[in-house]
């Protein structure tokens, strides 16, 4: 039987805190979502000034990074490079800003960021993942 690491509350808080520090250092108002390996929401933090709809987008980015087992930027690039049929996949927010958390080669969760430019969302998500990676 295989065993797998999981995100615990302390990990979720470390991810949220690290992402918040990065966003605030840059002056960016974002929403940060953390999901488990199945894409289920474990934590959400909407920073002051972040648009309310960014909460839903960040959550979906986290979900997609977890269940897709890759950065959501890959999905956005697939669509932008002509694989438009992927738009009909049963997933929402196939946009850059979702990054999986990988431990021992396995996806154990993910971080989704929404609120700024795509590359900035990715920057914040990757800063969060470094907190426990």
C-alpha cells in the first residue's frame, strides 16, 4: 500500500502567509486559495482590496492545479496555442496562477492566486509553494 504526505493546518497557514507576504511586498491585492490533492479547498485568504470575484477564481485555479497535477498556466497555453476544444473540459478558470505543491514527486495540494496579471499570480503562488517545498 502506498502512503502519501498531506497538507496539515500548519502547512496551509504557511502557504497562505508566504503568499500574503509576497503579494504585500509587491503591493498586489490578491486572493490566495490552498487546496488538497483532490482539489478540495483547505484555506482561502482575500487580501484588502482584492476583488470579490477573485475568491472563486483563485479557488478554481487551486482545484485545477491539484487535479490536473500541473501548473494551470499549462492549460491556458494549450488553449491559447490552438487546442480550443480544451475550453469544453469540465474545469473552470483554466488560467495561469495555480501551482501544485509537490512532495516526494507527488502532488499533495496546490495554491491558486487571482487578482493581478497572470505572471504576477504565478509569482505569488510559487513564493507560497517555496514555504513548504
